[in-house]
């Protein structure tokens, strides 16, 4: 979680890393929040480009498409993280589905994220099903963000699950909003 240097250097060192690699290398179970509001506590046993294989009881394995995973964190953080993840009822009522096409996702530019991470700006990430993740960007890669919740609890948020991201003042940091504001 290197916060110094240039964006180019940061991306060179971190852009291809994945929260899924971290989960795969951890022998302990993780908590996976899936679209449809399912939550699985399982150990990851395989990680391929588009799917992961999870084992909840050490025997039964379940293949999950990564597009169906919204957020994840180590089971050791489950109790604390569960208390800090809130839900926006209005967004949840919209029943938004995963966005399959990358061009239709709610994108946050790397050149926007990097200074926010360096400045330790508190951000509010709203996910497609209404979960609100409040915290500091600790790291980011091509596919995910690691957000430090209150107390430094790390939560991996998949970029494809983000609906909105704002600061305390309500400023939106999505690419589509940045384009409108500068245009």
C-alpha cells in the first residue's frame, strides 16, 4: 500500500495486483458479499481471470463469477466490518443488477483516486445494491479498491460494484461527473 511517488510508479507496482490474490494466499476464510445480498464465509481455493472457487466447509467447492462479488474482507474483520457497512434504502430499492459491460460501469479514474489516496480523503462509496462503504482508499488496482473503514479495517471493493463515490461535501468523483464538470 505504497502512497508516495507518482501515479505512474504506483500503477506499475500495484495495478495488476488483486484482492483475490490476497484472499487466495490467506489460509483463513474471507467474507464475500455477492449481488443478490448473499454473504458467503469461505476460503478461496482457486482464482482464475473471471471466477473464483470458494470452499465453505473444506470440502464443498463453489465456483463464483467475479462479476457477482461486490466486496470482501478477512473473516477476522467480519464483526467490525459488518457494523460499519451501512445501506442506502433508496438505492437498495432500485434492485440494480451487476453491470456486465465495462463501458457501462461507474468508473473512477486512477488519476482521481491517486491524490485522494495520498491526501487520505474520507470517501463514501455507494455500491449497486446500496451498501455504503465509508473510509480511506488504502490501495487500488485495475479491478478493486482497498478501503480502510473506521479503525483501519480493510475492505476490498470491486470496481464493477461501485455506483457512486463522494467526499464529505458531496462532491462526486465518478468519471462521468468529472467530464460534465470540466465541460
